[in-house]
């Protein structure tokens, strides 16, 4: 009986961890084609429906897609935000000072698949 309960506890913990790492949630903002302007504050928002009730935190990185490349070009050296509580569902950040382009995306780590649609950063 003890081993059955122990297996059930581990199964529950594994399922909770898997839902965070599987990236079942979606970044809502920025959305496709949204325009961010340098020197402004913007809200990054994600769906928290499937995030387990934990004190899990994540980091937010900026990346861009480039034609003919599978590389996400994530800027690990300059996170947009660090240690963000995943259950908060949003964070307000300054627009990073980067080269203007129309294929940026946000990657929320704490999950492999918390990736926004492409958006634009301009001066």
C-alpha cells in the first residue's frame, strides 16, 4: 500500500513538472504583427491555465527568426526579464534596445514552448 501511494505521489509530481516543461501555455502578447517602439514599456502576457500551483519562475528572452535558419537567435546574455512568477501571467518590461526588425519573438523559459508569435520592434 505504501508503494502504491508513493507511486501516486511521484506520478502527480511528474505530471506537474511535465505541464510546466511541456509548454502547454501560450504567450498571448506580444501577438503577430504587434509593434513595439524603443523606450516604451510593454506587457508580455501568457496563459496560466495549465500551470501547476507552484512558486515556479521563468526567464524571458528575446529572439528572432531568420530566413533559411532553424536557429532562434535567442539573446541569453540580455534577458528581457528574470525570475518571473509563472502564475502571474504577465510582466511589464522596457522594450530592449535592439536593431529594428519584424521577426522578433519572446521565449518564456520555465517552459520549452512558451513562444510568442513574431512581432516588430522599431525606433
